[in-house]
C-alpha cells in the first residue's frame, strides 16, 4: 500500500509537462546536473503509470490514456530522443519503456502512436540517426526496430534518405554498432515481405551496389552479415525481381565465386546459397554461361570437398550434388595454354576466379603437341571429306556404279573405287570437272 505514503501525486499531464521543462534545461551546463535528477524522477513516476506500482497494482488504462495524450500533444518523445545522450543511463531504459508501451497501445483496430509517428516523421528520423552516437545506439536501435514492426512506419523508413545511411553504419569498426545496424537493416528488408519486395524492385541497382560494397568489406562481421542478408533476400520468393536481376550480372557471379574460397566456413556456406541460384537459373545470360564454362573443370575439382563439415546435412549434400550435376552438363573446353598458374584472372568475361595448381612445363608442352596433332588429323579428315563431297565421281552413287562396272569386267576393285591412284585407262577413273556444293550436298562438319 505504498500509495498511502504519497502526498498529492502529480497527474499524468503534470508529469509530462514537468518532464518537458526539465529536459530543456539539459542544454544549459549550469542546470544540467539538477535537471538530470529531475528528469530521472519524472521518468520513474511515468514508469509506475506504465507498468503499475511494483506489481501491487496493475496499470490503469485511464491514466495511461491521459499520459499518451499529453505525450502526443507536447512532442515529449521527440524531446526525450533529442537529449537521450544527456539523460542518465538507467533513465534511458525508462525512455525505451515509455516508447514501447505507447507504441503497442491500441484503441480498437487503431494504433494511436503509429499514427502520431507517421504525422511526425522527425521523431523517427532521430532514431534513424541513432548509430551515429555509440553511447545511445543500442537504445535507439531497440526503439527503431520496435517501430518498424508496423508496416506503415517501415514503408516510411524505406522511402527516406536515412535508410541508405545504414549501409555505412554497417561498416562501423565497433562490433556492437555494426551488429545493431545490421539487425535494423535486416528487419527493414525481411519483416514486411511485400513492402520490402516493392522497395527492392524499384531500387534494385542501388541496393545491389551497396550490398556488394559490404560483401567485399575487409571486416569479418560486415562481410558475414551482408552475405547472409543477401542470401536470405535472394532465396525469398517475394523478391523474384531482385533475384533475376542479381543472377544476371557476371560481376555479381565473380564476387560470389571469390567468396566460395573465403577462409570463413560461414561465409563460404552463405556464398554457396547464392551461387546455386546462378547455376540453377534456366535463363542464364551468355556472360554467366561463359564464366561457368571457363571454370567448369576447376569447379568440378573444388566443389566435391567444399564444406565437408556439412556432410551430414542432407539438404546441403543434395543441393551440392545438384550443382555438380548442372556444372558437369556444361560444355568442356580445352584452353590453348595455362600461363597464369595459381593467379586469379579477374578480367571481364574471363571467369577464372578459382585458383588451380600450375602444370609443369614439360606437361604443358606435351599437351600442346597432342592438341596440334589432333588439329592436324581433324584438318586431314575435313579435307578428305571435302574431296568426297566436291567430287561427283567419288560420291556414293558413282562409287557404286564404278564398282559394279569393274566387277562385271572381272576386275578387282581397289577400295571400292575410292583410291586416287586408279589407272587412267580404267572406265571408273574418269575425273569430271569439280562442281561447287549444291543445296542437296551433305553438310560440312
């Protein structure tokens, strides 16, 4: 019965007005210390209205309604957020509690605080700039993520310039700051799938440029979280437009293939989740196919032992088997030479992105000689075929007629009349004038 010892407690409206008065004094160094103490007292009294009196009495809806009305009418939330770094640490928790309780308060199907924040976007803008102040970034991050649980506010944030700054905040050297920024960025792009899909479809190029900047950032946390987020977005059905756009770019494929060889197993696995979409895409662009074909042998050598720690993960094993099967179906090419050895060739369109062991010089020469011999044999075969096709006397019909005539005369044919050294006196050796290929001639191969 603690309330019996309280004399003339202030009403919710009086508490909010007193709180606003003391908050403004925080800007003056001479009054800052005393103002901090008064702000803390007011916030503690407001906490009692929000959550009850230490569990003895539950919150009273009418007092909560009066409090909310006064907070809206005086822009108390905006003032508190503007001065959050000058409020005592423990009192910041009460600011977060005030923001959260009011945000979740509903009247029928309506959320009054959501409507208020939509009308006062500058309050949300203060939260969006939260990562710029490491001292209060965790508090502002929690409040912002609570706010964007509501689709109207999430859409407002996605359409603001402040959203794009989060790609810079994610590059913070502070582990806590970068992780908190990624949490907010992830919620904005994954919680409300329809709103996020519409945003990504309209801003695909700008988004890809920013996310690619993060996945090559040297900081491990930044790289890991950005690859994970990109993987999640591409594999979300609602983001079909983003997926088709991303997997059509050879530059994106090169970045992902480089990540397959990252020293972090977590990054490798997330990169594989993106890479498999490139491979499985039935509408690959010519540039994508060229890169995969040029890396076919290296991928077939690299992937079987890739991420062997997940050999008991049935889904991963099945997906890797599918990727290998698709790569095996790609045409195999034999390069003219291997001059770069272990170096990674990142020239446009080359696609040589996975290192391989260099071959000994002697083995290279042997391969080149074998290739030259094969080419010479193919040229000879083509010349022989061309002579047959161009020479009517050596066509199938004339060979049959000549052979029949020789047999009728009791002579022995030499190779069925195909020899080019047949005697000139033989009726079968008359070589008529060569004629060009007609439309009915066999196709040259």
